[in-house]
């Protein structure tokens, strides 16, 4: 007997968004009616990011509930504490919100990833274990508890290894290691996993992996899923900044690759969805293709960051955010979802060297460049940068469109080149 699908609630209750992402406010406001959304965010994050002030006056926002959703059991506690809330959807907005949102959706009888799937996707070691059992190619990987175990793993490989946390985001605490002499410093470097204003003040569990470094072009697949079946699939091409930390420098939508490879990456992502038992929502799966074989890097059960959603919506076009919310409400997406992009779009990130920002030049010129639809520079005079260690260290973003993906990337790179961030070195 087949499992019964959760029934959509009458569209009178609120949408619960777990985790605050300020850059999505305008997009959500295009389809969510007034007084229809309640945000759930960690108390420390609300305070550090001034979330209440940012939500003040936003028409679609009904309220904000401060809740320690990172902690185990808090979704069930929330459900018991809010029995009359009757939400119509529970939406995970950030990586750390996915298990809580999945469990809360289960408790309210709403569509969602499923707690089991969300927990697997949040633990990179578990994802390796589960996906490898389904026949999906993974790099050799092992949990490590100190430099000696990293050196032992490195000796068994015929090339570099990657040291990274199993449970963090944005490439925090991730480094490529080539020689045993690098391990001690790399271990100390990777243990610095402070995400500042984006996470609670209490410490997070330390869980580290050492993995074989796979050489090849990198991609991500963004897949909208309902009842475990794909509704929409995009393949994004990725380029990295040079250096020991694998931080993404550019996103290209759709990836400028043969159709056969795009189909293969989509099919492999569908296999990941099936392997972990993911039900409803969006997955963002990252891959490296080496000698024609896609190796799974990691997979997230939430919307992609780094401007990927914006570029997808420009390239296809598609209302991906609206479709995502519709799926989590148990509704049909508002329009037929396209299978092919109509044009190209690209993201180029900005970086600054270590030191204090003295001045920023060329932003308005970049905004006037052909095809550019967004230039946002987060670096301001007086800011201090320690170098490019993870995604939070990037200094800005440029987005552009064109008739092709390659031309969109060229335009984004040309616009980015006009922005200059002057750095004063400090002792």
C-alpha cells in the first residue's frame, strides 16, 4: 500500500521560513501576499544581524519567532509549543535549517524533504556512505580526528587530499593538502570555523573529513523535486579561485557543456535524491567530472546560494523561487517549467587580499557594462580582510546575461575587472 501524501492546508495559515536570508526578501515579496510569512531564526543570529530591523516594514512578514533550531528535538518542541499555528508550508532557507524544517513539516503534515533525507544531506560522511551504497561514484573519504590520521590518509593516496568539515557550509574550514609537511598547519587552519554573525554563539560539533582530491571541471545541479521526482533541472558550471581553499569564483548558467554530460549529471542527481529518500523541495548537488565520471562532492537540500537562483531565473526564464514555495505548499508550480535555457547568465565574485580596505573604485562603471544586472560590493573602507579562506570572505558579486553562457561569463568578468579594491597591508 502506497504512503499517503500530506494534504495541503487551506491557504490561510502562514508560511514558516526557517533561517533569514536578506537578499531573498524582494523575490519572496513578488508572490507572497501581505502578512503571510513568519520567520524562525536563532536568537543570537537575530541579535547579531539585526533581523528584526531588516524585517520591519516588509509587507509579507507577519512575525519573527526566535528559536534555537540548530539543536536536536527543537522541531518537535516548536510543534508542541505552537499547536494552533497551522502553517501552509515550512521552507528551509539556509543549510543549517534543513533538518529542523524537514521535521517540522512532518509534524504539521506538510510536504518536505523528510527528516531522514535532511539529516543525511547535512552530514557529508553519511551522504558518502549512503550514496556509495547506491552505486554513485564518491572520492575516497574517511573521518579524521587529528593531524596524524590526516597524514596516514595522505600517504595512502597518489595525490593531494582535501581536509574539510562534514557539517559546515560555504567551504568553511576546507583546504587542499599536497604534502605531509602541510598537515599540521592545515589542521589548525581548518579548525577555524567561525562564521561570525551567521551562526549562534554556542560552539558547533567538530566533525572532520579527509578526502581524495578529484581533479576535473566542477558543476552543480539544481533540481526541483516533488514526490521524489524531478520537475526542473539545471546544470551550473563552476570556476574556483586559485589557492589552497576551494572557493567558487564564477557560476555559469547553464553550464557550457555537451548535452549528453548535462543529462548524465541530471540523472546522477536524481539517483542521489532516490538514494537518500528526498521527497519535496530543491536539492543543490555538486559534482566533479574526472575522466568522464561524475564524482559526488556534496549535496544540499535547499536553494543554491551565490546568485545561482537569480541566474537560473534570468536564463530560462523560470520562476524557480515561486515554484519551490508552491511545491512545499503542496500545490502545482504556477506555470510549466522549461527544460532548456533561452539564454545565458553568469556570476563573477570579487576578492580582496589581506589587509584593510582603503578605497573601492569602479562600481558604477561596472553597473553600466553590457548585460550586467547586478553589482554588489560588500567591501567598504575600513573593513579588514584576512585573505580568501571560504565563501564568506568574498568581497562582492557581479551578475550578467547574454545570448550564450560563454558571453555572459565574459561580460561578468569584464565588469568585475573594472572594480578595484585598494588594500593597505597591516602588520
